[in-house]
């Protein structure tokens, strides 16, 4: 979506904190990553206080635009500036790395969460399993499915579907069907990714 389809975003110099949050959220929905970074830069130059919500929105804009280098740099600067980042910030950065097929960067971010004692969420695991799937690392994807339950986080459609897709792409039909069976037994809803992987497996197995 283009910015022209959204309401005009107030200039940074005319915003208070709440307006900034709304503006950056609008830019994130539009995947307007450059405008988001310019907005943040303007606030920093004027020594106005940013918070984790502002950072998370800008990271989401980068992630949706597929700009993983910008997302990683922004997160690094936020950490260096002692802004303080939370799980949604890391989740957006990991998702950006996943979209760019940058599994090594995604894994580094996951380690950084542990070092900073930032609690992982189901979204975190969905992002890292997606990174594994895009990089053809089906075994690692399955390991993360197990890891998330050891942290008392329940699997959902996104995590299971990404793992199933990883197995399908690797030609591991047995693991894929086992995951599908587990999904059905747990009452986890299948989505288009799950169905597509299963159809592809059946076609290749003919």
C-alpha cells in the first residue's frame, strides 16, 4: 500500500508522544520504512523521548518492506542508545531477517534476547521457525517447536505451518505428516500454507 492511501502523517516537530505513536503505526502499516526512519531521526535530533513502541513500529515498517539490513541497524542503534527494546522489537527484526533469508542473523537476535533476558513469545518462535523454513533448515525448525513448549508456549497455526512447509520443501514427508497429525490432534487450525504443503507432498508422492 502506498502512503497516498493513508491519512497524512504529522511532521515530527508537530507531534507529541501519542501522535508520534499513531503516525509511526500508520507508517508501519504502509511499510513506509524510509519515512519511519526519518521520523525517528527527527525526534532524536530534537532530543525528544522515544519509547519501545516507536522503535517497534519503525522495525515493523522495515520488516514489511523487506528491508532487513535497515531493521537490524535500527535495533542495534536502539540497543546502543539504551532506548530499551522488548520482545515485539526483536520479533520484528527476526521476521525481517527471515524475509531476507538471513537465518544466521535471526539466530544471533535470538541469542541476544537470551543475553538481555527478553522473554520469547509465540510470535518470536513463529518468526525464527519461518527463518528456518526459508533457509531449508527443517531439523532446526522442529527443534524450535520442541523448545517453545519447554518454555511453556503453545504451538499455533503459524509455528506448525512453517515447520510443515520446511519439511515439505526438504522432501521429508514422514516428518510433515507427523506434524500434521499432531496439529489435528491438538485442534490447531490449518491454514493455506499447511494445505498447500500437503497437496504438494501428495503430488510429488504419486
